[in-house]
C-alpha cells in the first residue's frame, strides 16, 4: 500500500464514481460527522456518482437510500441494491422472497450456535432489520474481542455452510456466493449500462476491513483508511493506497483532495 499523498493527482481530477464502505470508513467512533455528509453532497454537486456499499441491514439501507445524498446503496454485503427512483426506492435483490426467508431461518440457527460457542459475542443489535444475512457482534455493543476471535467465528460459519466475512465490528454470514463486488457489477450493468472495465480509471473505492477485499482487488484506485493495516490480509486483497487518518478522518482526506483537484481543472 502506498501513502495516499502519492495518489496521482490527475486521476483524482477525473474521478466520476465514488464508491465506499460506511462503518469505520465514513464514520469515526460510530458517528457520521457532518463534514462527511456534506462532502457526499459536494461530490454529487460536481457530477460524481456516489454509491455506498455496506454490511448493514436492509432496514438501514432503505433509510440511507431515501435520506442521504447518494445515488444508490448496496447492503448486507451484496444481497441487494436500493436506488432512489423518481421519489420512490427501487429494490433489486439477488434472491427471491421465498429463498430469502428460508435462508434467514437457517442463518439464525447457525448464529445461535456460534454465539453459544464464543463467549463475549452477541447477536448484533441490527439483526431484526436484516433480510438475508446475520451478524455476530464482536466489537460494537460488546466488549471488543480480538480480530483472531473474529476470524475463528468466520471459520465456524463457513464450517456450518455459510459464506462469512469480517468487518470492523461484526462477522456477517449469508447463504450464497455473492459479495460487494458482484452486486456492484449488477448495479452498474442494470442502471448505467456499463461494466467494471469501463470505469476502472475514474472510480475510487474506499474501505477499511476484509469484507472490502473484493473491491480492493478489482479497483487499482482503491484506498484504505488507516485501520485497514490492523488486519492480516493477503497482499492481493489490500487497497492500493492508505490514508494516515482513521475512519472519517481518512475519508475526508480523500474527498477534500478530489474536490481540490477538480477545482484546479
């Protein structure tokens, strides 16, 4: 990873898509600062398309799509995208309603077993708002556990037959092979009639943890906030650049530089 200060200025001036994780990328100490929200508005006013990708639940993503200055939000690690559409919210899911319901029941049984096996963990408080996955809390509303424990939880879910990823606060598990990248590709094709290769040179992705790895791998203009260095990730899974600030502080380094370079050009 190169320091963000070495990010090529010409590339920043030509950014057309800002794609980002939310928790511990846009937030700091679990709060979304006002300057981050304002920066999303500023980016869109410059004609930059803003798409957020998160492990957070469908219930939260509906609110984000309705009230935040974004063009779309992908949630539950790639299960769906919600997009504002003439005053309404367009919802596109990977699985049909019956499949989602059946999978969620299986996942809830798995999660109960996992929580029982790992003392100090808990079902995440946002689980009631989820439609396709479950989240086990290891660092949000419980006393923080080690990243090693989080990886063990991930492995346990996989042994039970789920796909699982570690975020900065939760281990998310779901049924299926989709991820953040696969749903982003679907959104891009369906809504913008584009493929990844069409936007590789004018898209930035920002994130902070292992569940961002599919996006980090695909986008050479990917940026991790400082805390991404806390994780043991394969070199190929790391972002190309890293900020010297954590969370929203690092994210604001990126957006301020983008807007500054665009104003020069």
